[in-house]
C-alpha cells in the first residue's frame, strides 16, 4: 500500500484577507522594518474605517476568488484540523 496524503488545498480568501494582501506591501513601504503584527494592526484599523461601499468592493473580489477556487477544486470541502 502507498500512503498518500491528500494534497493541501488552501481555503478561498475572504474579503479582509484580500484587502490585507493588497495593502501589506504598501504599509511595509511606508514603515520599513515594521513587524507583521504591527502591519496587521494598521491594516485592521484601516479596514474598520472603510466605508460600506469600499468593503462591498472587497467582498465582490472575495466572491470572484471563491468562484475561481470552486472551478479549480470542485470537490473541495473545508475540514478544520483537530
């Protein structure tokens, strides 16, 4: 028998994750040498202050990413680790 693990399939990103991925390099350029926890804190503050219209745009992008994810891995089902 061959012991094969299922390939790791990442979860589709949500709207905040996409927002964070987009803004991470921008914050890093503004604050060289800052650590990731500080970057996350700054981005989270920006996220909280976004208008509903701006958040809706990121939610739309997350839906598009989710659709691409479903096409790439149609049998994917989220199973949290225990």
